[in-house]
């Protein structure tokens, strides 16, 4: 099955958030279209399969964002003058989106099939420009 793989609802919510971040980025005049979210979903599934998993984690999506979304991106003139290239603009936009992660369990109470809910973690390198 070409598109097999489990994707948590939180990861599915992460995809359009990335698209929105590129469309509202101060560095980009043209961001990712809604189809870009579909591209990220398929690319995330491919990344998971390469890692030998049948489920997608947020880092699969985040790691593939730049190559998957770079082509249609257009920098704003101001970003171009400041020397911000498309790669950096996409990375900055994606870096502004909080990543859904699973917290570590502190106790082992409860049925073994229960997993903790996903929560939102701050983007990597938050505060660094």
C-alpha cells in the first residue's frame, strides 16, 4: 500500500499550521498552498517508512518541510534585500509553529494500551533568530 501509515490527529493539525505559517511569514510573499499540506503528509509518510515505522511523528514532517515546500516559495523584496534566502525563510516560518509531542509518562498506572495525550511543545530554538 503506497500511502499506508498511521497519522495522529495532532500531526494532521500540524500540516495546515505549517502552510499558514508560510503564507503569513514576513519573509515570503507566496507561501504554501493547501496542496502543500498534502505534499507534507505524503512526504512525512515516506520519511516514516524510510525510518522503518508505520506511523508519522511530527519530526518526520518538520524534517521534510524545506525540501517539500521550497519550490513554490517566493521571498518578499524586503527579505531579499536583507539577504534572507528561500531556504532560511521556510525554516524560519516552520520554526514558528509549535510541534505536537508526546510527554513522557511519569507513572505506569493504567492499562498498557493507554498513551498520554499529545501536547504542544515550543518550536526548537525558540527565541533564537
